[in-house]
C-alpha cells in the first residue's frame, strides 16, 4: 500500500557517504516544524488510553491518519479534526490496543496554502514479561520479488533458536527459506535468490508461551501471508547518471537520474523498496546541515534504506542535471514537477513500483549498503546468510 505522506527527513550529513544519508521520518523535529504529535515519535509503553493528538498552531490540518500495524495488518483509528482545523483527536469510544505499533501521518496547510508533512510512530505497552514481534510485509499484500520477511522484537531475544524455530516461512512453489539474526532484536527470512513471480508465501507464528529471554514469553499465535507479484529490478548507474528499469527481465525504460554528489555519495548495492509516499519533507537540520535546505513537499518518495536513502522526485534542479551530473545529498533523484506529476519520470516510476521491488546502485564512489540497513540482506552471499541462523 502506498503511503499518503511522510514526515521529516534530510539527505546526508556533511561528512559525506551514503551511510549517513537521512534519518527515518519524524525521528527528529526541525526548527519550524508546524505539526505537533503526541505521543512523541518513537515513544514506547504508551497506555491504551493514550492520549493521541495532532495539532497545529495556525493554518489547518488537511489529512491525519493513525493506523495500528500488527503483524502486517493495518487497522485505522477513528478520529476527527476540530472545526477550526487546528487539532485531531480519536473519537471518544476509540481505545488503543496493547502490544501494538501505531503510525501517525499528517499533512497541514499554512495560511498561504503551502503543505507540510509529518510521520511518527509509537508503540503501546506490552504486558509485563511478554514479547512481541512486528512483522513486514503487510498481510495479504502483493510485493516485489526482492521482499524479505522481517521481524523486529520489542525487547532483546536471548533464546534465539527457540524463537526462530517458532516462526515458519513456507512458499508455493516451495523453496528453502532461512532466517538470519541481526543482533538480538531483529530476525529476517529470505530464500537463496529472489522469489519467483506468483509465489504465495505463508508465515506461521507460534510464539505464544515461547521463552524468548529468562522469564519473558511470547504472546502471538497466528498465520499471515503475502503474494509475490511481477519481477521489477532497476539498476542505477551513478557514473552514467541513468537507471535501467527491467520488468520480468525485459527493459522497460532507461531513465536519466542524479545521484549523490562527490562529497555525499550514494550507497552501492541492492536495496529493497520498503515505503512509498506521495509527498515527504526533507530538512538538512536533522542531519547536521543547518539551514542548507528544507524542502517540505518532496514528491514521489520511495524509501530504500532505514538510514534514509530515497529515490524521489526532484523539481528544484535544472532539467539538464538529470542524466549529466550527480548533485544530491545521497539520494537518487528523478525529474519531477512541483506537486508531483504522473507524467514525469519520477511519477512514471512511482506508479510502477511495489514494496519489495529491488533497486541496485552500481559505480558509486561509496561502500556497499549494510545488510541490516533496510532490507539489504541480498548483499550477503547465501553461505554468509545461512551462518546467521540460530538453527544452523
């Protein structure tokens, strides 16, 4: 599902390198942020009674969406904007679920009709001595062939073998799927190579009463799944300033791009699309650039890494830049129009992209993206991937 909007991001820090591009949306508030969200971004242990509130001091809230994300299922929290447009609150009969993750997305208009976006997340309280795993992709979704099944746990897992054994990932047609731990709070699953188009994947969770750490037990028992759609792999050549888009092996288009400038280069390696936003905000103040840039309405934004590498529309650069020069702060830019145009290269690519599609960057003067930065596990050889299983 394409997101409606996103929050505050920025490209890369002044030290250069794809490894410090920009943070997760909303993780830091920039000076002049007009949208205020409660609970604070990243809050944990929020009570079931909240409170949850979105406010602006002036202008009006155009859109507010609060969604519970539980093992890929999305449940919207009913709420309403006040008559003056300055405040959103849940309906009086709404109550948050325990042990759940929530996302808050808001767009506001100022007195001049200019848009500003914000995205935050928070998690509600988990019962004492219980752990939960947050799952992606979404249940019943259709994804690209590069999708990696990823679990993030709300607390460190000490008994990793028991937890991994309690999660079963199978597919039709069948392939071997192996787990890989990144530390004690993240477990990803993938096959040896990209999924075959049309594959149906089932994820069975039997975590209830599994002891993940001394005296800490799981609470989930359910089955979720997703379908693999067509294959789309796009190769960004940072030296040639182009992106080749291939669908099921056939070349769809060669698109002119701009990648990271010499001091703020773009990662090399294979990255997987994890989020799609029709508009986002990018502010250099969140990553050490001071007031160098603050773009409140970046169109057609496609997230590639957790650290912040995006492929996005760019309406502020001269059209001659695309295909000829690298000028970004670590992102991959495609020509676009202000407000986002479906007829632009960025709009064309956005409309043809699925969560789980692969974008590979080559010939950039930067290191390869880390396997745990977003869904970067395809940058590991199969032998190395298997060695990260607690069951190997």
